[in-house]
């Protein structure tokens, strides 16, 4: 009801309490009714606008805090870490260009640079005389099996590790802390963040430690490994072979999967919780989350680090820390120092300096058993500070939060009325839960329809270059669907009910949902349940906050705005965590979608995350719809905006998935190999010999979406009908065929042969039969370059039961048709010899000398040096590099927005 205007010109509003009438329906549920409240007492459009403004403001604040970096310290002091000095070293290292293991840039230039720097620091250490610095260069060899992306085997020879050991002058300490980086890179990437910056940080902290006049309590072992990109080979060589490994009690692994920003602790352990506590207590700029650890260890992220080697082969606990922002440049030609923002190196260096120093001093380094062991829950509050407590305590407080919700529900059900009016019944609460379920179903169905629409309109990954598009593309329509569901329910079923009763029932139903989820996750032992705990413990206080506002005469008892303000106060921490989580998830996952492969539609990653975030928002606001004026006008406006947005996507450059910019390249990733391929039959005659470009696109849009050009669009997909090789006799760099199937690649036939320095030679050494149904075949492989892969495929009823490379891998690969081995060396040391033992299921198989029992393909990759780029490859690179800068030249020209890894390769396949 509108009151007369006050003398000040403002109109006061007064809610008129109407008499409540009580009835009972056939089900025994209360159908108490009251006259419909005055529209002015309800939540207005301006209140909904206020909610959106608050959420947007909190999100902006979170982004601002995430971008804050410490001040860069100058190079004229050695008391503190200096980004200036570290960046100087990084620019020199990245200036060598791509540094794949085996290349001159890696094995000579980078090694000499690091060696020279260590010798300079050693002079400083010796002049002060309080500590010592030892150095060693290791060139290990070995083989091991790796269950990553696909189970396969890795072998290496003479790869390079540079190791420095810093500690007390008295001699090697019995205990040490390992700090690890790698200075090699993927082909065609200068590797500034992955992982040159970590090596620069390690050398800079050593600069600071070197000037300490205080003897260190224990040793620090700094490992600069030269073959991480060969799937962790150098760290395996160190932790299984180097004599300094025996004293290591803990490690810190420094990695990069982006370009600067706030580095994140995303793995800790296993066990040894003192490590985690040391990080949290000493890092001046902590950034960590147990949720990140559980996501990474689930295997859904297509990446791995040296953490695995130290943990699995060294049985050592440690910390895994990495840059994750701007993952668009990860493993590309744009991973350069200038893309690392000022302050990012300073921040990581200050953290590493403090944490490593604290680890060396820790009494638990020698006696970790003295620390109360257990799993921990840890997370940071938007990077401002961290929270850490034991999982045992987490279980207690989680169940307390569940109990508080149960107590609140019980109280509302037992008390028939309260000072604000009547309470809801069990029937009201059950119906509210059904309404929440209905909203979830509608939101999910909307998400699926959106994916169908996106696919039909060829808008897949339209958000890749501009992640903000996700909000109008998925959040807006899903939000409208959830709000419309509750609006329909409110109008159809609750016209004659007291809206404040219905509002309370729906708010409490939200608490029931989150409390149930919290109970289940706690019972399952998930440390990431802390996130749901936050969604329960603060909202359950809403009624208390409302009562305080009323007692302080800051609100009326039955006031929609008072409920709104109390609810905003109660859920503000939830909004903060929600915005923080959404920002981190999309900041990390959106770039990953560009390299996740052809087999999985990334819309089914983005859509569910959007649906969950939207449903959470609807859960926390749907109760307000029952005390709000009609929302349909806003929904119509939202629908009009969505339609306009889709039109803009389809008719402007906003809808281009990939964009080139010198400052922010967000490009499609492709691998292009100029390949010479020779296939021999069982008699040794050449069955097939051809040349071509083997083209792979690393995203879901795939090779079908590449621009129309002779070099990129072959006339056919590879023909795999005549081979049992899972890799289709194609020169895969490594075992990624499950993410990037052969049928999603392209083979573009060429008349020219790539320049091959050392042609592959594959020879049969011996064939014997240890048993009637067994055949042992020995091979000799030579030629090629420092990166060679083997595709070993038993055929005609045979299975492989053993080979000479490793002794354990076959059990893990028992369901494979083709066994893959990736073989590398840092310095050539002669041909490879190996054997395989095959067994037939029939005790009387055909004579293996008359019928083949094995198909063997050997592929080598020229990933660096003068033979990497053939004339054709140079033309392709030049074409891509020029056309990606002019997307306005023609319709569809944006498809040239690509970044490439190119090289030459040779593949030889034979039947034995």
C-alpha cells in the first residue's frame, strides 16, 4: 500500500499484516492462506539489479586481487630475491629458441649457460666460506613404463642432468631437500614459462643463499633436468641412478603450464603433512587448494610433471607448484618471457626462497615421524591468506554444519508459528525439494539444448578465444530457465498461500540439498567437501542475521527487503568463493580445451560447469522469487538479449573461436609432419612407399575445420584397413592416439621426400621358438634421430608376453593391441637392440617362418636442427604465420589463426 508523500518528498511504505486463514487439504497438509501482500512490499526489479551488481562487483574484486603482483626488486641487492636478475637469465635462455633434448640449444648452449652461472655462484660461496657448492653433470640411461594418456614405455640414453648441491661447509649433510626444474622444451617452443623461468628462479635463490654467512643445517640439491618434455625421462634418470638421491627427504617441483600469474600449489604429499604446513606457514604469497589436487590427480587434466617420478620411484614426498594462467601460450611458439607479467617471477621467487629455506631448517626433515600425520584440508581465500586444518577436524565441523541444518529444519517443523507468522509443514518442505529438482532438470535440459544449438550453428568452442562469452551463452539462458521454473510454480500453486511461508520452505530446502551433499562427501572422505561446507555454514545463519536486524530496529519482521538484506549478508562468503571458483576453473580449463583432443566435445565440459554454477545461483535466490513482484518482464528482456547475442555471434568476428593478436594469441594447435613412409610385406618386398604431410589438430573442431588449402586438407583420412597397428602406421610423436585418433587426422600426399639425415634401418637379428606356441624375435634398429618410437603389434593370434625394454609394463598394457615405446637420447651412442617374446593361444600354431606373427613400425622425428623443416614445411609455416595476422581478408580466414609444431619424420614398417 502506498502511503501519502512525506514532507521530504519521499514516500514511506508500510506492510499491512492480513489475517491468516487455516484450512486442511485432503492430504492433511496445511493450506493456510492470507491475502496477497501489496506489490510494494515485495522485492522489486531494483533489488534483483542490486543482486547482479553485488555478484559482478565481487567477481571484479576477485579478478583484481588475482592480478595483483608484488613489487619487482632491483638487481643491486642480494638480501632478497630479485626478478630483475632472474628475468635477465631467462631472456638469455629463451633466446636460444626451442630446446628439445638432443638439440644443440639444449645439450650445449643451455648446459653451458647453467654451468657458467653455477661456477660464478660457486666463487661467491667459496669467498664467504660458510657453506659449500658442489656440481655434477649426469648423463643417465634407462627404461620405464608410464600410465599417462595411454600406457606406454619410455627408454633413454645419455640425456642430460645438471645437479648442484649447496650445504654446510663441513661436508654433505645426511638430509637434503630437492628443488627441480627442466630446461628442455617441446619442439618449436622457447619454453619461457615451461620451464625456463623455474630454472631462473632456482639460480636466483641460490644467488641469495650463496651470500649467507650462516651455515645451512642441511643440503639443498638443485636439479636442472634436460629431458622432462620426453615424458619425465631426466627426473627418472636422476632419482633412480644418481648417488645424491639417497639423502633427499623432500622435494619442491617447479613447473609451468601457462605464462606467469600466481603460481599454484596443486599437489602435496603423499603423506608427510609437515611439508604442506611448512608451505602454508612460510610462503608470503600462498595460492593452493586441495580441490586442485583432487582434480589433477583424477587424470582429467592432460598433463603430468616430474612430481610423479620423485613420488613413485624415489618414494619421496614433495610439493608440486606451477604457473597456470594464460595457458593459451603453453607449449607454443609464444611461450616467451614478455608474456610473463611483471611481478610474477618475483612472487614465485619469494615463495620458493622462503619455503625451501624453511624446509631445510625443519626438524621434521630428519624426523618426519614426529609430526602428527594425517590428511589435510587446505585452500586460500582469494589469495589473501590460507586456511588449513586436518581432515579429522574437517569431518567434525562438516557434521556440525549438517546438524545445524537438521536442527533448524526440526525447529521450523515442530513450531507451528513464530514471531514472523506461521511455519511451513513437512508437505511444504517436500514440495519445495521437488521444485528444486524440477528447476535442476529444466536447467540441465536447457544446457543440453544449448549444446545442440551450438553444434548445429557451428559455434563449438566459440568461447575459446573469449571466455567471457560463456556467461551469455550458457549462464544467461540456464539462469532464465531456472528462474522461469520457479516463477511458474509460484503463480500456479501458491497464489493463496502466505508467500513468507513458501519463501522459508524453499530457502530451507536449499540448505537440505547442500547439507545432504556435504554429508555424503564427508562420509566418502573427500577433502574437497570444504567447498560445500562453506555453502552450508554461512547460509544457515540467515535467520539469525534477520532476527538481529529486526531486534536492532533496522527492519520489519515481515519485510521482503529485510529478508533480502539478511540473505545477502549470509551468502556473501558463498558469492566470494563462487566467483573465485568460477574464475579459477575457467582460467585453467578453457585453454586446456584447445589441446584435449578430438574424441571429447569440450562443450560437455563447459556446459556442466555452467549448469552447476547456475543451479547454485538459483538455489540461493529462488526463495526470493516467492516474495518478489512478477519477474516475467525481466525474463523477456533476458530472452531478447540472448537472441541478440546469438545474432551477434553469427554475424560478427565475436563468434570466431580462434584469434591472433601479438599481445594475446589464442590459437588453434596443429602438428604437421612431412613424412617418408615405407611399408614392407612379410617377404621383405616394399608393399607401399609414399610421402605426405601428417596433419593433426589438437582440438575437438579437428582437421575437418582447417582452412581450405592443399597443404592442410587432404583428399582422404588415413586408410587403416590394411594394418593392425593402432597408430595406423602413422608417425605419432607419442602414444596419444586415444585423444587424437588416426581417423581424425589427415594424410596429404606429396611428391617430395623430406630431407633425411640418417635413414632408418630395421633388421631381424634372430627368430627362435622357446616353446612350440612361442616365438622370440630379436631386432636391430639404427639411423633416424634422437626421438624414435616403436609400434609393436602382435598379429594372427599371438600376444606379447615379454620384451627386453621393461619387465612390468606388459601387465598394465594387457588389453592393448599395439605396444608403444618412445626412445630418446641426448648424445648418439649406437643402434638399439631389443627382443620380444610372443605366445599363441593355440598350442600348435602355424609355422612363424611361413606366417607373420608381428607387425613392427619404427618412426623417427626430426624435431630440431637443419633437417627439421623441409621446403614444404617452411612453406606451410610461412603461410600460417602470414595469414593468421589478416583474418579480415576473407570469410572464414579466421581459421588460419593457428600455432604449429612442425618437423620431418620417417616411418618404416615390417612384418615378421
